[in-house]
C-alpha cells in the first residue's frame, strides 16, 4: 500500500514539473511603439512638392491608390519622379497619414 502512495506522489511531482511556467507576454508599451516601414510599388499618377500619389495594379486583383506626404526628410533615389514613372515608396503610417521616407525611381515614363 505504501508503494502505491509513494508512486502516486512521485507521479504527481513529475507531472507538475513537466508543465511550463506561465510568464507574462511581452507587450509593446504605448509610449514605446515605433512606426514600422512598409513598401508600395506602382505608377505615379500625381506629384507635387507636398505629396506623391501612386497607383498599383496587380493582375487579377483590384487596383489600389495611395497618397504619401513628402517632407524635407524624404529621400529620392534615381531622381525625382514624374507622372507615369514607376516607383517604390518606403513609408510609415502616422496619425497624419502615410509619410514617404524613401522613394526609389524604377523607370521613367517613355
């Protein structure tokens, strides 16, 4: 009888140590979040000193258009785009909208 009791205690002890302890998950702090870079590639439909509008068409899907704010910190690689240029825009989403961080000119209009 004593052997069954010791076996039961040993089994209980081993099974409880096999489970993983619960740790709190790392959650982002509200004041510590940083905007994540995103990318958008397409054809420029409108451009001025403060904004850049790009239209992306994917075969078999609806087209999508985004307007990006252009600031003094926005970098342009390959020159400034014109209407009908193909570009890739690296941007961040802020409370004020999408802000272009880097604009890469892929192909100039013909």
